[in-house]
C-alpha cells in the first residue's frame, strides 16, 4: 500500500471561526513560531536522526539562529512572514513547509517599476525578458535583463525569489515564480533592484527603476503575459482521435473528497472498459494540474490495464522505508485508522505501522524500519503485455509527490513522457500537519524517509517531447500528440 496521507489531517486542524488576532509584538511572534517549527522538526522529522544526512541538523540550527536574529528587529507582518517562509524554504523540500498562514488583519500591497519580466529559454539558456510594460520610460517588451546593482540576472532572481520559493535549482520552480522578479511585496530581508541593465536589440542600456503601487488588476494582466497558468485536467476517461484519454488532475487520498469520488468512478470505468483501452492505438495519462496525493490511484489503474504482476515487476521501488517514531507521528497514524477504517487493506497497513512505531518507541529507537511485505522483485510475466496501446504521460511543471510516483511507474511500464519538465521532491515523505502555538501558521512535517529510492532528491522528469504552448489548450495538445503518436506508429 502506497499512500500520501496529508489530505486526511484536515479534521484535526479545525480552528475557531474567530480570526487570529495580530500579535502585540511581531518579533516575539517570529521567535515563537520559528522555535516551534524547529522543535516540531526535531520531534517528528526523520532528518534529525538520519545518519545518512549529516548536514540536516547544522542546517536546521543555522536556520533557527537566522530567524531568531531577525526577530530582534521584526515589527511587521512582512518581517514575520518572509523570515519564516525563508526558513522553511531553505530545506529545499516540498514536503517540509509552512502553510495556513493567518491573515491577522494584514492587507498585502505590492509595488513595481512599470514592467514585468518572464522567464524564457532558448539556445543560450534562460533569460529574464520584459513581457509586460506600462511605462514608456521602462525597458521595452523584448528587452533582456543583464543584471541590477552589481548582481547578475540569475543571482538577482535567486536572491529576490529563490530564497523564499526554495528548490531554486529546479527549472520548474524558476519558471513558476520568475514573473515575480520585479514585484516588490516589501520583503525586508532582500534588497530590491534600483539600477538595472537590459539588452535592447544589440545595445546595452541602463535603467533607473521607479517603483510605484501595483494594482491587482494590472498585476494579474502582467502575470498572464509572463507565464502559462496551470490547468487542471478533469478526472475522466474519454475518447480522443488517437484512442483513449485518462484525465488525472488530482490524486486526493480521501475517497470522500470530490477528486476521490471522481477517481473511484474512473477506476470503475477503466475496469469496465479495460479491454477496449488496452487495444486502443494510444492512451494518454493526463497529469496536468496534479500536485500529488495518494499513489494508490495510479497503482490501481496501472494494475487494471497492465496486470498486477507486471506492475509489481516493473515498479521502481525504494530499498527500505524508515519511520520517525515520535508520539505525534504515532497519534497521527491512529487518527488515520479511524478516518480510513472502512478500507480493510489500508486499515491493515496503518495498523502494522502503528504497532511498529509503538514497539520501537518502547525500545527507545528513533527510527522504525517498515517490513517489506512484498515478494522479491520478479521478472515480468512471460508472454506479451496485455497493454497493447502506445502510452503517453503528459505533465506540467507542478507535478510533484504522488504525481512523480505516477510518472516513475508509467515510464517504467513503457510510457513516453511529454509536456513540461516536472518538479522534484526528496526522500522524506508522508506529511502530517501541526498548528504551531498561537494559531498563526501550520507546520507540515514528513514522517518517513525512503532508502535507496531510484529517483534522487529533487530529481525531475524531463519530457522526451516538450510542450511550449498554453497548458489549457487541450485541443492543441491533442493535435500535437496525434502527430507524435503517428510518428511513433510508423517506427
């Protein structure tokens, strides 16, 4: 059983309807929340006791020291928010984060210099190019940023955006957030640009930036020009010109959620039409908009179409799984048993984990290794695969967590990856959520770590064929894929 269980923690996080008040002292709030985040990690994250990651604890302590130093001068919501966000992002782990930020009466405002840039790629690599302008004195559209105030364009983006976004080494993260490079949300811990150089045609021109208020409507228009918004594929089974199309825009682990009910219906539809799908010329697994959830959904769909034996034989597997044996992690698993007790297989899996964590705690062991209940990897079943169709897996740059697991599996089963380069994740998994004292923010803490996972930390999937159009252009994507599939059929 492979699950991502964070979706089930919502009931435990119910908060009073009354809004959280602003603290009397923002510095005190920052110090309290940074310390509480640190302590939750020490208590429940595998990292602090992971001998295979000796750099984790020094990083954890250095980040706390930085946040506490900033707390000495913090006096605003922005001081509090950006310091905490940078601490969380510094781990470069999409599963370790802060969320559920309380508004506390704060009204976000932003400034801009009259233009916005977008990240573009070409033979010379990435470039920050002006894609939207409302100031004749600003660099024109098409101008390419060289640098600002002695910082190269790449260094400027890493400082202004990357420190708060995290995982800046991933092209997907840079593509998602690059359009905010010249949006000033009053982060006090970075130095906004003042004097910049742009390449305009064959010339290099200096520009003194004039910052002014950025209205929401103008910001939204500019962002639309700067990047291709994400599109969430409907969860569905339908025909297309090349065969069958399986939409998988979400993997919410809760069967009672909207996605969960749609995925349950989809599984039934695939089971009923399995022979038709297998014999189609081509099958597309559309993961646009999928940011993760439970891997159980893709495992069940794949087993239906390829056979359970073939899926088990070809699935990329970690060598082992170690769980952190904290009291709060154990309590979380016990909560999941109540929430998911209607599924006998899942209940048995959770019971085994709870029993193992409990026994390890009694013995004083900080980690518990989950027994491998699967048989040793066997050769694929003899004879041809029941899946005759050419298979394609379509992703966008936000594909993470269980979505990455789906790409791992489908590629192992022979699918060709198309679309955009995915995001990446680390081997720390299975998130639980914990509101920090004061009710201002929620910590999301991984409870287990994979050992020997074939896909490395923050390793992405790069498509064989890249889609550079709008993600919402389903008709265009279908026509593009039809051409790719026709070429594949001729080989």
